């Protein structure tokens, strides 16, 4: 005979039960198992089978122990009122499928309260999971809709987080400011060493002010000659942006003077990349002499691998500067050109407003120094470095963020509708539960738990979608985003996604929950079926209207951005990029330049070859200066600036610019002859609106004595060309003045080669020809000019592609939403349709009724969307080009699209309504 | 074989059933389970693992009370009897159940759209 006492003891673990009570429990269970065993034997089972049959009476010992524990073997006995207290009220104590006895805690017992809440939550969670599992199609649809909405938000927030929220990777980044000067019509100009000296002398708000100017330098060596970016900096520049070098040291103040005295070898600090690429990460590089930039220099430091420069795009300070050397700050030359881009570190306790106030005072003092020097309109601007870095991309990002928020709201509306429709179908269930004793609070909690679970699953899936979207967007990001390093899903993004998932789940879970709060129990029990069938709700119409309004605004924004992008694609940049290849070299002499031009011209298939100091739309440090016409009064001088470009003869035909009047440069346009210049039509119209510019004298900046030895000079205008877009495809920043290379030599020039069709192996030919002329010359930026144009289109492409994607998603979701609402409406009104048809309504009338019902909220949505769109269009203005945000054609097109889509969504339910059989429908009723 | 009722229904009515079977006279645990099974023609069955916690809970609430009874030649067993409070609760619960069943029947007899 089995030892049931031992059997029970072996299986039942009641370690927290008083021993005497445990012994009783074990004995009683053993007794009952013995009864079961004996009964099985009586039925003719063998010993073994009877033992097994009795054992099956308790399949889950852990659950039994848990049930006993919950029944309260540790607690003192309570009075009977506690147990069936619900019977004393009006509600019966029976329950089907819902926690009948929500665990209640004794007052003052915090542990028990927590346990009660956890138990209820666990129960609700379990029930919600079961409900979702019963209808996986519904769950999948809701989760997918949410995941798309939240995922889009996660992706764009990742960028907002990385670009707008994350501090720059510099020490004391919050105290770093960029200092720009205003001179003439230029408001974001660099400053001269004279101005830097004076600002440094007078500032009390900054504890450091440093400057940088980036240029190209040749790096000859064992392998291919290379052209690299050289940062000319003040000695205090690097310590402002980098905690410490990887190797060696930063510059000291005395290095600035040593660079110039001729007795010392130049000291340089190199980037981590250059150290690895050219010097094999040699740990003994410090103190080593290297050939660089047309001379030799001693390496005194190597920067860390993660160091990068993050400057505004228009500062011509790229992130990939390969080596740095220093310049002294010259206090003596007020007429020196402005070329230094300044950053400053605010003193602790200071702020930007005080710094700007001080800058205004310094600018006033500098203006009063000498009325003749070029400081007549001198102004100083101080901005936060981070804010200035992101000023271009901020609007795009925030608008996209707004766009994804709209998509999310549409997704929420869809899910809210799904939940509401389901809640209506579950009215009977909910009413019965309430009748069985479930409080409204518990029912609301249950429904909110369901929506919370949907939100949670949606959030988890959204992280996957967000991650994939971030990868995809990174591949297409414009240069203004490229500087900001890695964009990834960090803790803040996870927190954001989770918060959005929770908030949205509450948002779309609210409507069904409110419907439960309004549940009329008495009427519900008596009249469940009619409550489902006959009561008309306004929420579906509201949701459709909201979706249509949001989709309208998104579509309008997208339409404007797409038209902008199309306009940019077709924008005339003033040159023809097709069939043009370019490359850049550091120029050792005019003869080399001429020889190369001659040799390349001789290559079969080449139509024309020339060179220019600054390619259109390129990132080379800009060169711009004041100009004025002959006869301009003193107060008209030094007021407006033009971009200056040094060119070889033949540049305009090679780049495809149009010479409107006069002639191109020729070989005799050198320093020994009358200095000449070619201007663009913008400048010509401005200075000589009603007369020809040819033959007029213009005061410009040139440097016949050598590169960077600028002087004011009078030049005769010999030609007028059409304006070329130099900085962007859309904005005309300044007019242009072209001067012959011979009177304005530059250290580096870009060659422009126009070929007849494509020339195979052009790259190899160029390198061979360059090496033939000078083997130490590095060829860089060898690419088609069209690549430069494509880069310039990147930001607009980025915004329009993303906006189009968002709109497509929004349109699809809105379409699904309208379809869902109308389908639901038709299903709800099947009986009514039957009655109408039975008393003579024709099918067209029924379809008309359904379409009218379905499309009325669409019309309301269109009206609301139109109003919202006016505001959206206003926000977009800065990103638009050649598009009138108020153009009625845009609005009309979107109206047509949305009405067509709505009709498409309404078509299937309407067709279903048309096919309703009156007899069947009446039977249902 | 008659169809079994679903677990939820069984769970919701178990305490009521136990109280009603103790109304006439005290019984021991296994006997209560067997009576329910027999009277329901095996459509409601309680295994020991399910019924024992219900008895335990009812006892904790004071609606039934158990005591060990020893008879000559038999092992000692625990018998349960219904308390006076248990009777009051049973009476109220019975009425509520009847109202509930009648409401549900009324609902189920209506065809809904």
C-alpha cells in the first residue's frame, strides 16, 4: 500500500506554514488520496494504475501550495463578512473570466498593497494576453500599425537626439561659442588677425578665444603624393576642443613666433588618421621631421582618434583636417584680410547675452579706431557653437519630427478605432462582467492593460523598425548631418520609444475605457443587444476627420518639399556640369599650371581645360572681399563684398558658364598690363544698371605679389558672365568677380576638363599628366562636376524623400482607417439597410447613404486639414525654393487625392452594403 | 459522455456547491468531490488538488469548520460542517445565483443582431 503521507510530504512544499498546520494539511491530503486510490482499486485497476490514477488528482503541487498560501494559512481567520461581502451589496459574487476578488490590502500594510497591485496587474496582463492570442489578426494589425508610427518617431528622434540634444564632444561644450564678424553685406564673415588681437585684448566674458583657417597642403612622400587639409590655428585652439593629445603635446604660445622666425623648424600636430595612414602609427613620430606643405616640419603631437572638427557648413572648416600648424596674431595690420574662424570659451558664470553685449562694445571701439580702415561696418556676433552648427538642419529635423508625430497620431486613431469597434462588440461581455461584480475601475484597468500591451509590443517592434530606418536614413544623410558622428539608438532613444509607446497606448486606450465608465449596467443587462445595434456613436467620424486632417497637412508639406526638390533638380546653377571632370592640385608655379593646361588639352576627346581657385558648390575656403566702382564716395567703399575667383583663360567655356558681354581672359592679362576683371551680371546690374559694365573701373582685391599678399587694386571690367551658384543651388549669396590667376595666384587650383562624351581612364590620364609635369604634385578631388551638384542637392533630397515616405505611410494608414470605419458602419447598419430595402429603397440609394455617411467626416477633416496646412506651409517656408506655399494648385491637388483615396476606401464597404439581402438583414434585426 | 462545463464556470460556482452539499450533514473532503461528480452525472468533477484549497478557503473564512473524527477500525478523517454564517451566505448566494441564471437565460433566449 502506498505511503501517501510520505508522498504528499515529498511533493508539497509549505516551508512558510506553521508546522502543526502543515502536518494537518499533509494528513488530510494523504487521506483523500488514499480514498481515491481505494476507489480505483475497487473499480478493478491494478495497484500501479490505481496509484497513478490517485496521483493524477494533484497534477500541479506548486499551484496547490500557492492556492493554500493565498487562501491564507498564515493569516488569522477573518469573519465571514470579509469573504462574501459583495453579497451584502447589490452585486452577485459570481464571475466568469475576470478576477472576481481583486486582491485587497489591509490598510497601512504597504507590502500587502504592493502585492495586491502586482497580483491584479498580473491577472490583467494574463487575461489581456489571452484575449490578444484569441484574435491574433486584430493584435497583429494594431501592433504593426503602432510599430510603424512609433518606429518612424524613434528613427527621427534618434537624429534629433544625436544632433540637437547630445552636446558636442568637446570639454565644456556648453561654454563654447562661435564668434563671427559682420562686414559690409557679409554677416558671417571670418576675422583678421588684427581684429582677433583686439577682441582678445578687450574681452572679459571669454577666458579663451582661438582661431582657425583651413587650406590645402601637399603631402609628398614615398607613395602617391597626397593633398591634405591643413589647419592654420592659434596656439590655444586645440586645447579648447580636445582634452589631451594621443601623443606628444599641444602648441604653446611661443610656438606661434617660432613658426615665423626662420630659425626654428615648423612644429605641426597631426591627426590620428594621418599618423596611421602615412606614418604607420609610429610611436616614435614625436620629434620626427617630415616633408609637408612644401617644406619640412617637426611633429610635436598626434590627436586622438575620435577628435573631429564640428563647424557650421558655411565656415569652410571641414571635419577632416589632417594637420595643424600655428600663426602669430599680428596686431599691426588693420587692413589685413579676414580669414580666421573664431571660437571662444565663455568664462564660468558668463552667458551668451553678456558676451554679445561685450562684443557690441568691442565692435564699436574697433570702428572708431580709424575711419579709413576697412572697419566701417564692423560688427561682432556671438552664437553658441552647438546652436550655430545645427542651425541649418534644425528646421528640417524638427519639421520631420512633426511629420512623424502626425503619422503616429494617425496610427493611434486607427488603433483607437480598432479598439473601440472591438469594445462595442464586447459590450455584452463587459456588461455581464460588471453584473458579476467587476468594478468599473477594474474593467477600465483591464482595457487599459490590453492597450498598454499593444503599445508595449508596438514599442518593441518599433525599435527594430527605428533601427532599420536610422540605417537607411544615414545612407542618404546630407552634409549638414554628416558632421555629427554616430547616430544610434541610445538610452535616451529607448526611453523616448518606451514613453511614446506608453503615452500612445493610454491615448488610444482611453476611448474604450471611457465607454466602459459610461456603461449602464441595468439597461445593459436588460437590453444588451439593442445597445450594440442601435446606438449611434460619433467617435468613428471624429477619428476619420482627424486622420484626414493630419494626412492633409502631411501631404501639403510633402507636396511643397517635393516641388522644391524638383525645382532644385532643374535649377540652373549658371554652369553645365555634364561631361565635366575636375581635380585639385597645389600649385607650385604659374608655368606648371600652364603646362598642365596645355598637356591636358592635347588629350584626345578633351574639348577645353582651365582652372579656377574655387569650384562652384565646393567646400574650399571661400575668398570674398569688398568692391566699389570708380567714383564711389568714402562711405560707399568697404560696404559690400563679392566672391573673388582666380581663373585661367578658358574657364567659362570649360565650366559651361555664359559670357554675356565682353571677353574671357587671355595670356596677356598679367601684372605688367592693365589689371582686368570679369564680373557677373548681378554685380554689373547693381553698379551700372542702365549702362554697360565693359570698360568700367572696379576696386577689387588681388595679390600680384604672391598668394595671400592681398592689396586693393583698380581693375577694368572686360567681361560680364551669368551668375554662377557658388554656395548652394538655391541661394545667391554674393555677386562674383573673376580675376586672372597671374594677378591673383592661389596656392591650390581646381582643374576643369570638358570632354566630348566620357573619356575612359580619365583619372589615370590626369595622374600621368600631372606626374609628368611634377611628380610631387598630389591630385585630389578627382570627380565629375555632377557629383558636386548631387552633393548640393542632398539636403533637399533628404527632406523630400523622407517627407514623401511619411506621407505615403500616412495616406495608407488614413485609407485603412476610413475603410475600417465604413466597414464597421455597414456591419452595424445591416439591419437598417435591410429595412430600407424592404420598404423600397434601391441599391443606389443605399450606396449613396453609405457614401454620404462615410464621406461627411472626410469633408470635415479636409476643412480642418486645410486650416492646419496653412500653418504647416508657413513653417516650411525656409526650406522651399521656387514654390509659393499658398499656391491654390497644391491645395486643390491634395483635395483631389484625399477625396479619391477616401472614395476608394469607401468603395468596398459600399459594395458590401449594396449586396445586402433584405431578408437576411431583417432576420438579423 | 456528457459534456464537461468549462473551468471558469466551474470555478465561479465551486464554493456554492460545496456549501450546499454540507447543508444537510457533515462530510469529509473526498466525499464532497464524489457527490458533486455523481449528482452532476460527471459533468462537474473536482480533483483533490482543486477541491482541497476551496475547503481550506471556506474554513479560513468561517463558513465551514473541520474537525478530525476517529472511529474504531478506521483511520481518522477530517469532517466538515457548515457554520451558521455559512448557511446565511449560502441562502443569499443561492438567490443571487438563481437571479443570475434567469437573467442569462433571458439573454440567451433573445436573438441578437
